[in-house]
């Protein structure tokens, strides 16, 4: 799932989708342990999707806006 697709969802849809994906992750882990999972990349992509959705929710809670990084912000520069 792409980040722009996630950002188009509202908070209610996101929380519902997170729960669905977490349940899916449990099923995938069980399938992996019982040697029934043939495509193990689904585990990784599901975990990443959950992380993306949780990140977007947290950004909204903190009212953070994602924008371009300005040239003025320099790390490690001492004055």
C-alpha cells in the first residue's frame, strides 16, 4: 500500500484497516510456522503497511505536516 493511499483515508478507516492487517499478520505468522506460507514477503509487506498506517495516525494526532526539508535546517552545525 502506498503512503498517498493511506493519507487519503480518514482516522476511522485507518484504525479499522490496522486491526484487519494485524489480524492478517497473525494468520500469516501461523501459516509460516506450520510451513503453509509460500510467499514469505507478505509478512514483511504487511508489517510495513501497519507501520505506515500507524505513522500517519500519529502524525495526525500530533498535527504534523509533511513538507519539503528546507536548506536552513542543518544538522550538527555548531555556532
